[in-house]
């Protein structure tokens, strides 16, 4: 059963259309992440689901019930914001209990629900403390606890980790994934950080300029992007794109002329009408190996980052394209010295002159 359905959803502010006809189904128990660059509409979309933004057109259905005309409190959702929004004069217990006090639930029910949430979030020893005595990660857990006690049908998270430092973000990602497993609840999470999306999501929704570019599992988007935008957004460092021209198609294989970089034949990429057209060949930095191979090219790094576990080399190709290579360990790569690398053509991507992926034929 679908926990959440968005149908032809649109949002405009005066003449500016921000959300441009979004259709999406979120299944019960899924952890779904909205990801995209700043200004793509992901937070606006989340706020529309929550009832904090009016819907210009379309429908929002939660657990089978249309809710676009209902106030937030009647939608069966709970939202965790980027800011913790905790009451500094209240204890952790009272901060978590606040929405239950508003509902005027009996004290025994309040104590039971707060106790369950505190146990799940490992806050039992902090219930009598005030927010000023807590770390950033603990404050965020209090904010999540305030959502848990409402026992919502859907949890909504609006960039909840962006105020934390790198180490805490990593810890909280793991805690949120474990929380999802324990509760089995439906969660919709907004972030601009594609690493968060890749590590946390069952399903990723990639947004761009108010439209959905692609929906799929993290590895589906990584290995089979539908277009240039998704290919460039998913993956870190981002995919390399090399300008070329399709010169021939033989036996279903497409041969691409890359100018001074030579040529490459991509298996099962032969598509009618591709011959003579400008194309882009995509190669992920982590799919490059040092030395000769079936598809090889030479580049000269201008910056080399040595990070211990791996080395990242940055360069500009003769035609002006930015190029990045990521290699395990600490190989002998130096700034200003030419390096020959190779890639498996089966791991390369091809995009036509409209920016759409030319996917391998069966």
C-alpha cells in the first residue's frame, strides 16, 4: 500500500512556478530521500506534504486519504526541521512531551510515549536536563523524539543534519537509519547532500528546477542515470564528461571519436540516428585505473589531493573539459606530469545531444 501519493502537484508564487507537476508514490515503510541542488524545490515539496505551503494544483494522498485541504495537525505527519526549535527553559522530557500536552493527553499516556521515545533514542539519562546541557547530536535526537511521540503515519525531515559537524553528521546518519529499522515507519527526508542520499535511502527522488529527473534506488541511479543531470549529481567526485562524435555503429556497438584523446567503442550503445551526432562519454573517476587498457587516455594533473585511503587528481583536458581521477592508496602521480589511465568501456556512459542517456541494449 502507498503511504504517500503525489499527483500532478504544482506550486506557484505569483508568476513563478516552483513545483511543476510532480507525480510520486512512496510505499509504506520506505525511507525516501528528496535530493537536488539549492533552489530545486525539494523543501517546498516537503512543506506542501506537511501542509505548511498551499497547493496550487494537484493532490496529496496520505494512507489513502486526500489531505491537501487539511491542516498539518490532521494529516498524520510529524516534521523535523533543520533547526532544533527546542524550548530552552524546558527539560528534555517536556520538550519531547510538548505536542502531547497540546493534545491534552493524560499524564500516564504522556509518560509512556516519552519513555518509549527516549529509550529508542538513548535519551533516558537526559530527560531531566535542559537543551543547553546537550550536544548538537543529542538536541537533534530530542527534536526527533518530539516527532516520534506523535506516532505519525509519515516522518518528514527537512535537512536535519545540516547544522552538525562532519563527524556528528556521520554518526546521526547511522542513528537515523537504525531508527528507521526499529520503527519501520515511512520517512521522507530532504537533503542537498548526495552522500546522505546514497547512504540512507531506500529510494532517491532527484529534483531539478521543480521537476523530478529520476526516481530509483541509490545504486540504480549511480549505475543507470537517465540523463546528464542525474549522472553529474549522483556520485562523488562527480562523473567526467568528454565531448565526442559518434562515427559509426557496428553490431550494436557505438564508436565515439574523442578528438585528440583518441576513440572508444562502447558495447551495446548503438542507437538509430546517433551516427554523425555530437555526444558525451561519461566516466566515473573511481572507474579509472593507472596504465593501458581497452579505453585509455592521457591527462596532466594540475592538482593532486592525497587523502591516505585514496588519491584524487584534477586536470583540464585539451578541449577544456574538467577531468578527475580517483585512485586507491598513494600512487606515483605528480602535478604537471602526464598520466595514462584506462577504463572499462562497459562501465562508461553515453549521452546524446539532448543530454539523455543511451543505455545498453539487452
